[in-house]
C-alpha cells in the first residue's frame, strides 16, 4: 500500500470481476447472509451499528480477522458487547461468517473493508476496544510501506477510540510492538504494558483468544509479543487524515482469496 493511499477503499462488485470463477468468494460473500456486511453496504452503518445488532452495547472492533477464531471467541466471551471484524480477503470473510453462524452468534459481524479507511465505518470516539492480531508483517524493508502499524493508523485509532478504550496488539513480528508504541507517542494513549512472549509472561488482558496465526507461531516456536494501550480522555479532537489519494488501493498479492 502506498503512503497517502490509505483512505481509498472501493468495494469490488461481482460483475466487475473479470474472471469470477477464479474467486467464487467474491459472489459468495455477498450471498452468505446477515453475518457478512459487504464493503459497499458497510458505510451506511456509520453511527448506526447498534441498529444492525438491535441493541445499544459497547462496540469492539477487530482488525484483520483472518479465519475468525478471535472474533468468534471474543463475541462468545463477551455477549454484552457488539463486535465488528474487518477483513479484506473474500475467502476469509466467508470463513469468519461460517464460524459466527455455527456458534449462533448474533453479537458479531464481519465486514469486508480496508482497515485504513475505518473512519468511513465508525464515528469518532465510538469504539470501546480495538483489537489487532498478527497484522501482515511485510518483513522486507522494501515492503515496509505496506505495514498497517504506523502513525496514520495510530491517529485513526485515536480518533475512533472512546476514552478508556483499549488498543490491543498481538504479533509474532516484534518490530510491530515498538512501531505501535512509537506511533502513539504524543497521542492520548497510556502505555499499559508490553510482552515479548505471551506464553511465558501471560497476556496483558484476561480474556484472550488464541488466533490462527498465533497458533502457527507457537508451532514453529516463535514468541508472540503483545502491547496494550489505553485511550486517555485528553486530546479528544485529532484532525482528520489527509484527503484520499487518487491511486487505486494496492492489496496484498493474494488478497483475492
Ligand atoms: C497475518 S493475517 C492474521 C489473521 C488473524 N488476525 C490471525 O491472527 O490469525 C493478517 C490478516 O489481516 C488482513 N488484512 C491485511 N491488511 C488489511 C487491511 N488493510 N484491512 C483489513 N484486513 C487486512 C489479511 O487479509 C489477513 O487476513
């Protein structure tokens, strides 16, 4: 993803896909049912997620839900909260939705959307928690501009988080932890703590769910790091990011699944 390109997200409609058979999930994610909110429909819920869930409740966001273990697990642990996951890849969106349906969860939805454009989905200070698990590392230096964890993302989270909201990050890519802490410098976040190995040290919260990538990291013996920040009440008005760049959104090479 190129710098300055982050706020643009245009949903792909099935009839705009050149070879629909290549990725049947483009159509499938639209036909699945109420667990999935397609990207073209999601901005209509700005400030109205409680209507979708049929109740007012603290709203939590998971960024990059992958296969949905965390979203589904947390929705089960916290029936008193409304949960929204955002995920770019069509197939993963469907996998998450299947988990939600299997578990009969009505307090969670998966939205096909770009985490860089979250302010199209959520009002300022509307999120009670932001959960990020194993964001793509983009390890090569030449690809680091694709990394989600940067100042722009920190400012976005700052605008959307309610006072007292938690920003949680788990990752097997250690540099993401330092990057988030640095990106939040000067912003109204209190650093609660960091971990370099959650299996040895425990996580910084008491309601964790092991994710797919976390399990994979464990299997290859890689430590999972974590950081917890808490939104303070000061600095409530963070200026909006720059207007969108006209360049098309660049997605991870395998984002069609
Ligand atoms: C490494 S996987 C981790 C998946 C899951 N959170 C886990 O821990 O198992 C990263 C996920 O983030 C998604 N992703 C990457 N960039 C994204 C973006 N800008 N907006 C939404 N999801 C994104 C990817 O499609 C992928 O499913």
